[in-house]
C-alpha cells in the first residue's frame, strides 16, 4: 500500500497517531478528513496531509507537533524525521526518514518493509 505524493506532503505514521492522538488514527482521519482539506490520503500505515506551499506545510507541521507528534529528531549528529516526515514531490523526504520508502517514478510513499 502507499499514499500519493503531490507538491508538499506531511506523511504521518498511523502507529504514532494510535498512541498519541485520542481515539487513534481512525479518529484523526475522521477529525481531519478530506472535507476540511487536510487529510488527503491514507493507507493502513500512513496518513498524508497535503499543501501547495511551504508556509502551509509549516503550519501543518506545527499543528501535528502540538498534538505530541515528534517532528525533527536527532540521531547522533544527524537531524531526521520522527513520527512524521515532510516530503517534496520531486525530491522525496526533506530530511532522512528511516521508515519511509519513496517511489519517485510513481510519486508515492509507503512504510518501509523490514
């Protein structure tokens, strides 16, 4: 499974929402579904917010951080993504993200299989 990547994207781990959002990822999707313009796609593992510009993306990242989700984390000396990942349609993740797999050809993202 995967979610489409278009313009700017905030891709959230459903497992993080299940532990940090009241009611879990299903409640998050209900609360932020397609009718309010935030959640644009989801699969069994990921939820995606879309944005058309960096300013909107910044407000979305600040919002999900206010819910207790971890954004940029340190792994040694390297900044990487925690509970969510910001992705660009052309370049993929804007920082290292160990749990995401980006398919540039199909412009989609999926949870990396171990």
